[in-house]
């Protein structure tokens, strides 16, 4: 308790972003964007409950988030002379933890464990996603609309021992996290008569967790 002192809690965010749009003609629209955010400061990290009072430990914050993407759209005429809209895009995100793993070590009065326990920060990770969309007018008063999306998420920071003096052996060195998602959505609409319309849909979604 004599060592406990009040401290200010707050996070500063510095963000820079930009985007570029290119329209070579009326049918094409191409965009790219990028943003970069740095966070620094402190926040409440955890509570430590003792015999008398509960203490809060400040957690330093120092990380970087980058988001980026590229999208293209074509809105024109199909080879059979009807309206067609095609879109393709890429989206990515990278989160980088700049603190090197742990944010505090609890000092212990136990001679066998002089350095005590540690507390980790959020791990660095990244995501990459691809998507495509089509909306096409077809013969026989039909229209097709479809979407395909594929996303890859990765996280492979090393696991941190729970103590700096006598760490417990860990069964794995890191998460080796790998998750992929796939979405395919299709819809075909046909105007059979002025009063009757048929709609055929097919949707497929796969969540594949390859984390061992």
C-alpha cells in the first residue's frame, strides 16, 4: 500500500488516412484507401485483490492499426446487350502491438519467486479479405445477383510464460491461429408472367478454423 500512487489514465490517438478514386470512363470506378492509427497512453489493466484492499494496475498502451483496401466497379452493358454491374475488392487490416508482449511484472516477497507473475497485452494479428459481386440482367426477363467473399485471419505471437523466475512449461510455443471464412450467395429471379415471379437462391458459408 505505501508504494501505491494515483496515476492518470488516458489514450492518445494519432490517425492519418487517405483515399484515391480513378474513373477512366463512365463505366469504371476504382478506389483505394489507407489509414494508419497509433495509440499511446495508459488504461486500467487488471485488479489485484489483497488481504486489505483491491488495487488496480495501469496498463500501458502502444499499438498501431493499419487498414487498407482496393475496390473496382464496372457498370455497363453485357455481351448480350443488357445491364451488368461487377464489383471486386480487397480489404486488409494489420494490428501491431509495440510493447513486446507483457505490460507489467508483479514483484514478490517470496525468495523462490522474486519476480512474480506477468500480464500480457493483446497479440499482433492481421486479416486479408477478398470479395466479388455481380448483378446481371439476363434474357427471358431474368436477373442474377451473386456474392463471393473469402477472408483469412492470422495471429501467431509467442506465448508468454506466466512467471519470470520459475515459468511453467507450456505445451505450445504459440497459437498459430489461422481462420478462413468463405461465403457464396446466389439468387436468380425470373418474371414468368406479370403476376408470377420465381426466385431461386443458394447460399454456402464455411467457417474453417485451422488453429491447432
